[in-house]
C-alpha cells in the first residue's frame, strides 16, 4: 500500500513538473521567441513634393515605390505619409517666396494612388505638410485641395487616428498630428508649426481613445521643436515614437530621445534622396532602419534592440527574457545566409522562422550579455546573387543605456522658436554694443582736438 502511494506521489511530481516546464516554455517563447507572434511592421515616407514643373522621375519612382515596395515586397498593413505631398512652389525666378496651390500636382498624387491601387493593399495614412497648405485660405474647407485629393482628407481635415488590431490580440494606434497654420500662408512664414485650441481638443479626444492600445505611434510633418504649441507632452505621454519629416535630413540621422522617454525620428525626403523607413514593433519594442529606394535587401534587427533607442515606455525587460535573436528581412531574391556575431565572436547563422518568411531567428543565451555593459551585434546578410547587406548596433540587456548623441539633440530637443528669439535678441545686443563701442572710440579720438580748440 505504501509503495502504491509513493508511486502516485512520484507521478504527481512528474506531471506537475511537466506542466510547469511547458508553461515556462510558452511564456519564454510568447515574446521574442522563434515565431512571428507579436511582430508587426509598417512603412514611413515623407516629403514627396510632387511637382508639375519637371521632375518626372520623382513621380515615376514614387509609383514604382507603391507597386514594388508597398504592394509586392514589404506589404505593410499600414503606410504613413507625413506631409508635403505636393510641392506648391513656383517655377519662376521667385522660387524662394513664390508659392501657390496647383491643382495639377494634387491630381498627379491622386492618380498615382488610383493607378497603383495601393490603398487597397495597405492603410494609407497621409497628412498635410506646410507645402500642402501654402496659400490655402481655409485648409479645413471641403474645397481645399488636400480635402479633395489626398486619401485621408475626404474624412479628416486635420488630426485623426487609426487603430489596427492583429490576430495576436495586439492593438496599434496611429495618431496623425496636424500642425499646419490656419489659414495657410506662404514661404517662409509657415516653416514653424502651430496647433490651435480646436485642434488641441481633437488631439485630447484621440489621446483618450488610444491610451489603452498596445503601442501608440504619433506622426506629423513638423518636428516637435519646430512648433509654438504647448500640451503635446501630455497628449503623447503614452506614445512610443513621434515620426516626422519637414527638414529633409539636412543633418543625417536626425533622431532623438526626449527626457520624457519619447523617441522622435525625422526621415529624409523622397523628393531628392528617395528615402523611406521600415519600422518593426516586436513584442512592444520598436526598431527601424532608413533606406534608399531600389536596394537589393532591406533588413532590421528587431531583437536585440539598439541601446540608444531603448526607452522606459517600452517593455525593454523582454530582451533579457528572449530566446532568439530576430532579424526582419525583405528581399526579392532568396536569402542564402544570415551570419551573426556579437562582440566580434561568431554566434551562428539565423534560419527562417516557420511561420513568417521575413523573420530570421537564432537561439541565444541572454545570460552571457546581461552584465550592464554595451555589446555590439553584427549581422551579414547575403542573397543567392551575392548581394550583401551588413547591420550593426550596440545593445544592452539592462537599464536603457544613455549613449552619446550627435547634432540631432540640438535640432530636435531645443525649442527652435525660443532658440531663434534668443539668437535675435543676442544679435541685437551685440549690434548695439558694437555701435556704442565705436561711438565711444570716436568720441575719445575727438576729445584732444575738442579741448584744444576750446
């Protein structure tokens, strides 16, 4: 009898251990594991500047982008377009200040969307930029070209939101922030954005509507430092990123992490540089890469995420609990090899995930790197025609690591209207000081003659 009870006891222990082991496996593989679960990607493009004064290649390649990148290769569920859809600039000698709304440019933009039927393949979220509002007396009017010819303008005159729910029970909210001045004015007076009280009330409602989403992405044309408006910190407090354009990447890699944890990522233009961005949200962690059109391979390291973009607004602890390194790859040709090294030591070759053809995975032991130090991951990707792409960045498995920033911090984190005002006042003070100095010098030089005459 005792032996029978003892056997039952052992069976109970073995059963419970098996259940616990399986549960642990499910938990560990739920996020950042060997499947495509909780992996989401989308595309960002900005500053298209469609013009009817030449630049036919710009329009032709934009159409190719819609057909080849959006519809065929990357196939994002969401594509965001952050303004300056059209150019609205005169071709005359007054190009610096000559601005006007040209209906022909708007019809070209609309016709590209119709010909490619791209909006049937992705949720096309466009919003106006300062060029789209040049000399528009009433941008909110149904007669505004943006309202007539853009994709979202039919339903939204300004800010709006779109929420996508996935089969993994994740919800991704995209909030468009319209900062264009009303009424629309010409160059250079709408270079800075502004949100009026009416638009702020709309944004507060959108905040309430999206605050419980898995991830919230804000996007608009103007960088936050180029707006007069207050209150956006509160509106965006649940967002993981704010995406914008406007500056055309005069400074490369114009990215910043604000003191409140919000990432701000400016993107180079389509107009001259033919740039676009692919972003992934992998188990709540946002990663991205900026690309030029017509590259053979587009790839992003989604785990481990780059240390300089880690933020407390994301569940960064999942990196240390992850079971696999994860690389998201889009290529027209079959991938031959994905070689991964960490700290100059070969780790292995990633293989294609069983349920997502764009995801390549490699098991790893996070305990080897969970030491509060920065480590460098290096990935070499090669397709069957030997086209090769390399990716690398520093990562950390502990607290979000503060890393050095370039000039982006000056541009994106300092309030430019205030900075400009300080420069103006400082210049006036220097000018007055110089005038007083030379007046004093002149008076000193004239004094001996003056007293001698007297």
